[in-house]
């Protein structure tokens, strides 16, 4: 078992475009593998993909728009934060069985141990949406 006295941290900023989704998924998978958190890989990749898709869908659009993804790993948890330029906070909603969208936050809530929103860094626009997964292996 790796002993971490301080958190491991990784950040990447990508264009707010759907074509970057595969890169985001690969990046999360590589870092979780490096951190020996492969037991969290499927849930973390899917939840990150949902938050990235929401950021692109609701905050992207301009050629200069970007999305930041931050991975933080401590002994207790993995936290993934997705930041975008939109000040509109995400709202969980109920989607009909035939709907093609609207399930992202429900998926994140089902996979994560916790999730929420946070304001942007001082002096910047937008918001942060995060989720956390406990590092201990699930039984």
C-alpha cells in the first residue's frame, strides 16, 4: 500500500468540445492506474465523463471555452473536480425513459460517495462540480 503524506494532484485543461471526451477518459484512467486505484477506475471514468459532457453541453460553445479537470488523491478519497466558465449550477432532473439526456447527475450521484458544487476561484467566472470516491476497496 502506498503511504501518502500529502495529496497527489493532477490538473488538465481541455477545450470544451465533445471530441476531447476520450482524452479526458484516458487521462483519468492513466492517473488512477499510476496511483494504484484501479478498483475505482470504472466509476471514476464514467462519473468524470458525465461531468465533462455536462460542462461541454451547458458551458461550452465558444472557440476559447475550456474545461479544467482536477484529480486529487489522498489516503481516504479520490476527488475529481470539473470546472467550466458557466455560472449556472447543475440541477438534477428526472428524465423519461425515452429521453436522450438528463441523467448525468443521477449517474454521478449513484456512482460517487459524495458530490456537489463549489464557486470558482476568486476573480474568475464559472463553477466547479466535484465528486468523491472513498479509496478503500468496496466489499
